[in-house]
């Protein structure tokens, strides 16, 4: 695999040149998308017992209590009774008896209060085989529909005990209608739902869209969830030093060569490359990486590029891949207009996550 443009300007320090994200164009089959709907590596070992509620935020302790009870209630048979059929499973399925009341929980709170930790803990605590539980981000869910088609996605997920959706963000009316319809079908089939977001379900479209029909879709979706508010400050910044300032190109390149499995790319070139890879493949784009090294970080030029970078930041954070960069600090990636616009929650999340990964990347310099 070829090295990045930045790497070619420096004499090799290790036996092999760094990898390059710009040289990768992964193909991801649909069955992998389904199989990978589990908590990401960062959350493999989290449990309710490992979540440490802030003693000054009683809503965090209450959320743990409610979610433990919710998980316990998902034991036993599928909520819809499995849609029993006749002999050998043939014949018309009986109409399932869907329990009354909300079939889901919705974790609402700011950045870094541990919503994903709690959502993954719920997935782990639910008494069902992994194949009967699904966990993915909102973007991954829409990508799954794109890969399988709507009806096949409904059939694939209808037999599940639980569907967890992380970072429930509605970016356009089309996605709203798509996911609303999908969740309505899954609720009818007896699937329990859990989701996280930074906005209450009934307020998801506020300030973004004006269409009455679109807002009506959101209100109908909110009825499926019991909302749990989780207050608190961003734990990624709680009691931790500020993010390190960017390093020089030479320091970043030296660290990339000295770190087996690291990638090295020029940031503007990487942004161009992301436009050529579907966001559903960004996870595969980062397969096997020990670190991501970037030179010449500069402001993101437009919103489409910014949203692609948000997805990449999510995948890197999920996989705990350290990031080392030169150029501008990550809190200057997005313009004031972007940070005040309809996608501001996504951009602030990306800044928070890249900052956390930049702290992890400091060790790469000391070892180089």
C-alpha cells in the first residue's frame, strides 16, 4: 500500500512506510454491515457497573436504575411472541400482541455524559444472543437500509429482541420518514428500542425544518420512547488537561514512521478522498490502524465535507484510534456559521471526540 504524500518527503525511520487512508477504497458487503451491528470496540467491556455516575447529577444514577430494569424486562420470549406460524413454520403468521405503552427508552443529554456507555451496557445486559440484538449509529442504520432495502431490513431486524441506535440525528426529511417508518414497523413486530441523542425526540427538527408533515413525523416517533434526561458535563474534559496543541509536520511524520500500523496523510488530500468513499465504509477504512497521523490540518471548506469528517471521527473514536496532527487545532475545524447551524451538534461532537483522540496521540510523539 502506498504511503501518503507527506510521507514521501521524509527519509524512512522504520522498516516500512506508514499506511495511507487515501490509498484505501474498501468494499463492504451487506452481510458485514449486519454482523457489525454490535457495540464498537471502545464499548466491548462496558457494563452498568462500570458507569460511574456523577454524584452531583442524580439523573445519571436514575438512568442506570431505569435501564437495568428495562434490560431485565426484555428476558424471555420475543415481545411479539415470534409471530407463530403453522406446521413447519408455514402459513399466515398470527398478529403479534404488542405490549401497551412505549417500547423504547431515549437517552437525552449533552456531549460526553456517558450516553453511549449506558446504551452499550443495555445491549450487554439484555438477556438474548448477540444475533438477536443490534447496535448501531443512526447513520449506520440508514446505510443498512440503503444496502439491504427497506423491506429486507424490516425482515432482518424484526426477529430481534432489541435495537439500539446511537447518536439519533435527523439530518433531512428523507431520513426522518425512512427511520420513522422503519421503527414503526419494528415496534409492531415487538422489537424493543433504545436510542441516544442530544435533543429531546419532540424537538429533533426544531430550528432545522419548517414542513408541517415533517414535524408530524417526529412527534409520532417520539411516542415510542420513554425519555430519560441525563445531565452532566462532558466527562472527556472533566478533570483532564486541555487538548495538546498541534505538532509540527516533522514531529507528526517521524511519529508515523516510528509507529507500526500508523497511517500518514495530508489533511486536505484526505478530505478529498473521503468524498470518493461511501460513509458506510469508513469503519472498514480504519481497519487495522494503530494511529492516524495528519499533516496540515486546516478549516473544513464546506458542509458536505464537514459531515463526512464527522462520520470518520465517530469511527475513529469507536475504535479508539489515536490521532496526531499538525496545523490548526481541532476546535478550529468548523466555521462559526457551521457551529451555529442545523448540524452544530454533530460538529461539537466531532470536536469533542477528536480532542479526546488527540490526547491519546501525545504518546506517539514521546515514543518516536
